[in-house]
C-alpha cells in the first residue's frame, strides 16, 4: 500500500512548520537509516516504519497515538 501524497495550499505558512517537522522526523527515523535492496524491500521497511510511527504517543495529540487520534476523530464525525 502506497502513501498518498497531498500538497498543501500555496502561501499557507501555518502549515509549513508542520510539514517540515514531519519531513525532519521521517528523515531522522527512517531515511537516514535506509538500506534497501529492491522496491519490495523498501515497501516492506516503510510499512514497518509506519506501523511503529502511528503507534507513538505524541504530546500535540494529547499523548494519544496518531492511530488513536484518527479513531477518535472518526467516531466524532459518525
């Protein structure tokens, strides 16, 4: 499964910091350690990374994991 890439609207500085932080975190936690042998290996490693990353509690989310926050938001909409 591939991650869908969304672009932010132009000239939205309030988003830039968030996007840059995500890129920095991904670089520090994944890309700087990246060693893959083929596309299938890269996909396998990315899935494992995303599984870990989506289960790390974050202060900005009230110490919920991104997975828990998404579930909470989905239940609020339903």
